[in-house]
């Protein structure tokens, strides 16, 4: 499994082994009003792949503007856009050359303004990608730093190791640090006669947050977009912001013999340094300042792949709050297509039991860096994992296309554009490439799945399964489809019990996982799923107390023999392979 910021997450908690449910405290027991970032599904758009409006084979803002009604009808509450800023596109937009401009491939600032206004008028919040750890080498700041210009001298991490006449540049590299995209994290600059640090591609030099100018500049970036009335941020590659002073070597991890691979080393010196937590708190204070000024909640969610003791402190404390939440990536790092009920239970508890009191959970099922859910967790289990992630307490984050069950697409070496894959070369690229999950969104059955015009070559190939029913239009027409299940789940998130109910999880059998959401005076919701490959019939009342004799099916996987509207006895619930059911104790009330 490839995970950015690779640290194998050790399973800290013993799995519950009996069928007795395990209670997790309520996320919000009181009547305090919940903010949009708590109740919403946050929908990630990878703009290059959503909708192309001008026939150049790359998605753009106008394409998104034209499809905003789709998102409103889907019921999601917020849209997070992967980077749309000016960029040479070495890392497909994560290498930014101007934080205050829109790249022409996506449109103009006027297009952005229109997008934001229309999103807001449809009740959708707008979240931007805040890329903080590095810039493009083409940005003016780096060019000035290269020339040691006024005040920009130390904006990037410049250094040389010991003098060594036999080394290619007359100096050793400052340390053994490795790029996440393979090979040394140090690149020689002829111009400055020093190495610079790059945690990712050589064209993404790391910013030096020990320079006050950088700190001020990046706060200006935040303020610029807050002034433009965005509602929040996904903060990119938070772990890589600071590194230890003096550049001490890192120790081998023992995880691989591949000395070029990033996980060859343990990243104690280069990731999640104490200063990073402090900077997040300063950014949070800026968000709070804007929230106090206009009365509208602002939110920050952080990209950090790591163990709970590293991730959880990013929530901050009541006195000094940090992010609204660091992303919960445990459904990505802890689960695979073979995971059984105790694996899922353990992943749920890994977050819930380690999250500091008073904070809000979240569930990330996928993103533009990870194989698609069907490919990663099992084609038959697509609906089940949407049920789990949307009905556990907290915010759900959906990567575009998961609502229609898109799968990874094979991308040949010739068509490969992901810089990580290009670095790995033709023999290794398939073990790291992220192109397969980034292929164009599948709208309908017309040419190129309706993503771009007929005859245009999209920037990545379209998955042929758009012709087998995996597309929005066909799924909306079908009696049973992933999108219809997804919409029922979004509806259920509006129920008071889903927003505030207690959570009890249970391992019903090796392959059947279940949880309930309960709240006084509200109908209980049961989510039950068969992760295995054989049909199972289970008795839910043997595990969960107080269930009525009949439960109504609110949502069911498309391959289930029991569909929504049916009633089942909790004493005998039959689940085909991979099938999930959302069962309700009686009629529900809106929150
Ligand atoms: C994190 C982003 O999610 C990923 O797509 C990108 O490649 C890296 N940052 C490096 O820019």
C-alpha cells in the first residue's frame, strides 16, 4: 500500500473480540449548533478531471461551474478544490508559481469568483488547497532566493555538507534525507553553489519556515483567499513543513531494502516537528479572526498520514485550538480488499478512541493520491464503505467519483504523467502511480464519458466501464445504483441521530461488522455489512439491546436481495457478499 508520508501505523488497540458492542462516547451530546464543516459531506474535486468546458482535454473552472447543480442535488455541503493556482504542472498543480493567480488551464480569477458565488448561492461551501510546504521552483520567491536577493536569501532550505573534493559538486549532501518521490531530498544549485531541500519533486523546493518572511508571506496567502470569501482550506503536506536544525541523518526503517524509496528511512528529523503544531495554531487564529468578523464558520483540515500520537495533537487544545480536524486516513492506511470485521472495527476505534475529548471525527475514504475505493477495498463493498464512512459520527470526505463507484483505470507507461511514477521508471511505476485514480469523471455514455468533447484526447484515459453503467446519467436512470445509495446516505446524515447519536460498534462474526447510532427520543439506526465473500445471516438483537421486532431498510447495496422500503427482523438479517444495509428502528425525524 502506498501512503504519502509513509509511517506504518501500528495497531495500538486490541480488537474487540466478542460480539458485545463497544460504546464510543457521543461526538456532540449537547444541543450546541453544529457548523457546516461538521454536518456536511466534503466533496473533493480534482479540477483537471471533473469537466472540460473548452475542449482542451483538461477539466476547468467553467466545467465545474456548469456542474454545481449536480453537487447540490447529490446533497454534499462543501467542495474542496485541489490546486487551481498558476503552476508549471510538474506535480499537476501542487507546484505553485503564483498563489494569487488562477492557472489559465483552469480559467481566470473572474471564473473563480463566479464559481464561488454560484457555489454559495446553492448552499455549497468552498474550500481551497493551501499548499504550504513547498512552492514551484519557477515562483518569484525561489528565483530571488537563488540570487540571494533582498530578504529572500533564507526563504528556502539551502545547505552544503562537508567539503569533499571527490564529491560531484565538491561537497557532500547535507544529510541522507530522501524525497517522498524517491532519491535524495537535496538538489545541487549551480547558481548558489549550495543544495536545496525538496521533499517531493526537484521542482518543488521546500520553504524555510524558520525565516519570518516566509511565515508572513504564507499568512498573506491565507488572508488573500479568506478575503475572497472562501470558507476553509485543506492544508497540503503539513508533515513536511519543518525539519530538524543541523540536518541530522535519519535512521533506516527496516521496512524496505530499496535505498531510493522514501520509506527506507524513519522520518523523525523531517516530519511533524514540534514547530509545525505551533504554526497550525497561528493559522487557526487567523481563521477564527475571519469567523468572528463575518459570523460564518471557517475550517481547516490537514493532510497528515501518521500514528495517532502524531496526528491527534493537530486538533490543538481548548486553550490553543489547532485544525478543525487532521484527516483521518485510517480507512486508507489500515484497510485493504481482504479486511474483515475486526479490521474495520479496529480502524474505527483507532480514531474514535484516540481523538481528544471535545473534538470532531472525520472519515476519508479516498483521494487523488490513493487507489479508488472499489479497487482498494473491493468492488462488491463500494456501497458498504460509503455507508460506513457517511454514517459514523463526524464529517465524511468523498473523492469525486466515489458516489458512482468509479474504479482505477489502467494507465500505460506512455500515458503516465504522475511525477512520482515518472521518477520510478517503467518497471516500478505501477507500484506508485496515482494516475489510475485521477482519470476523467464519468458523466454519461457519450464519447469520453461526457468529460470532454468527442475526438479530444483527455489528459488521462477514460475508464471504459463508463459504457457498463458506471456514469452519472445511467446511474440516475437505473433502479438500483451506487449514486442512489449514496444519496440515501446523504439524506440520513441530516437525521438528528446521525449527527449527534452515540456510536456502538460490534464484530458480529469474522466478516460481519455492525454499528448503531442511538439518541434518546430518536429512531435508532443500524449499519450492518458483510465484508466477506459468502452469504451470511445474522441475529442483530443478540448483540444490540432494545431493537424492535422490525427494522426498515433505508438503504441497501445494489447487489442486496433486500432493498430499501423492505422490513426485516433484526433476529435474521441476510447479507450477500459485500452487502451493507442501513436499517432504521422506525420513522425518522429531520434534525
Ligand atoms: C500532497 C498532494 O496530495 C499530492 O498529490 C502531491 O503530489 C504532494 N502533496 C506533493 O506535491
